[in-house]
């Protein structure tokens, strides 16, 4: 079988799709025409992932507005002036703010999964946004007639339904994107916000049985967007012990871009739950240089010095284009890095005899 390897999620959109999105926004393209362009991009993405040897694929998030906002795209009751996320290079992303309840998802990840499975000949995983990220939509001063408790009740139910629908639709795995975990320690160094995030996510994860949680994972990274990050300067030692308290069977941990991966691996080895697998990042989507298969192999072998090979997997550090307008990484580089990850993981599996 070898060491498993999986993509995280997003792949840069082709130029045709980006042009179609722009034309649709300007009123020059119909919903149907935009849907057709998105469908072609999904089919091409899956074909190219399979050609790169990927044993598990995603739709590359080709038709999501972003990894974060897909459940609320087009939702009423939102104002634009929500939480602002600053990145190291000075650019920002701003969330909307919930102005009225009750909170409901406007779209579910299951629709992306079903569309992808029509084109795939290998298992398909599906990324969903963690409820902790969407909790940032709720304003600090509250909403008249819709208290925080009611919002969190609604959010937990919606997040559970999003995950469960993907499992029921045949997802190989469902991955909760939890990039806000590391960011929370920058916003609140005391760790209180991170504790709240973990508790909220576990409130959802605990609704699933052991067999279901074995197919559910959590991804953490310092937020890659436009070749920058929002929390790479935050020490992993503050995050990982609490991350591994989440009731998930798999953890996808950005590692290739870490300054001291050996130190991080030691923390992972100390705190990884006995029944969980960790997929370590072996390619850096922000770095334009394509890793060689031998570099990937060596990164896996380094991880195997800290962790049993049967509890290891590999992944990319982050998605390559988590927001639809991020064109900082080319589609060609993304697929080249995927191929290096797959081939390097196979080399490591051979060396380790697994």
C-alpha cells in the first residue's frame, strides 16, 4: 500500500475559468455558461491530478469562491464589514459580518464532491470549512434577537450536516480547513480563542462515530494567499498540543515551509493521538521552486525518524489557490509539485519497506 498521500484542496484556476468569472460578474456571461466553464475546469483538474499519479484527488476548488466563504456565497443577512485578516506582505482579506439570524448555509460542499466524482477514477476527498472559522462571522456586540448561543447551535448543526452529506455521498475523506487555529494565537496569545475554536469544532466532531471520524481530518497551516501567510511567525508548539485534542482521525500539518521541521516533528510525536494519522506537508505551494522527488523522499524519511511509518501520510503544505482571485502560483507549477509529492512519497515508502 505504501505511505498515503493526498492533496489539500485548491489548485490555481485556468485562465478560461478566471475570465468566465470576471465576465459573469460584469453581466456578460450567464449562470449556465459560467457553470459550463467551471465544469471544464473541474474535469481538467482531476484528469491532470490523476496523470500526476495522485491516488486521491479533489476538484481543486475550481468553482468555490474561496475555501472559506463557499457556504455563505449569496446568503442574505450579511454586511461587508466583518473581521479583517492581515497577511505578512501587507494585504488583507475581510470576512462579511452576520447581521441577522438564523444562520444557515447557502451551499454545501456535497455539491462539489458529487460533481468531482463524475470525472474521477480514483477516490475523491472533500475539503470543508471548519465551524470555528465561520464563528468569526458573528459580531462582537451581538445581534438583537439572535444571541450567541443560538448562533453557535445553528452553526454546529449546519457544519455537521455539511460533513455528513459528504461522507454519505462517498467522500474518501472529509477535511476541515482550520487555518484560523494558528492565527488565533496571534489574535489572542493567551490561547483562550484557540480553546474556544477547539471546543466548537469538537462539539461537531463528537456527533460522529469512530468509523466516521476515521474518515474526517483537520488541516492546519499559516494561511497561504498571494505568496504570503498570516501566522507563520506563530510557534507551532502553542498550537499542536491543542490541535491534537480534536476528535479527528487524520491531521494534515503544514511542515515543508517550517524553519525547524525537526522541532515540529518532535512536538507531533509527543502529542499525536494513538489512533490518528498525520499527513506532513512535503511541498510548499508558496515557493515557486518545484521540489524534487528526492527532496520529498528525504522529508518523509525525516518524519519517519520521529513517527511510525504506519501513522504517516504526506500532503502539500496548503492549497495552491484558496481564494479564486489568487494567481500567484501557476497551474503548471502546482501540478509539478503534486507529481513530486507523489513520486517522492513512493520513494520513501520503498526505502521504509511499507
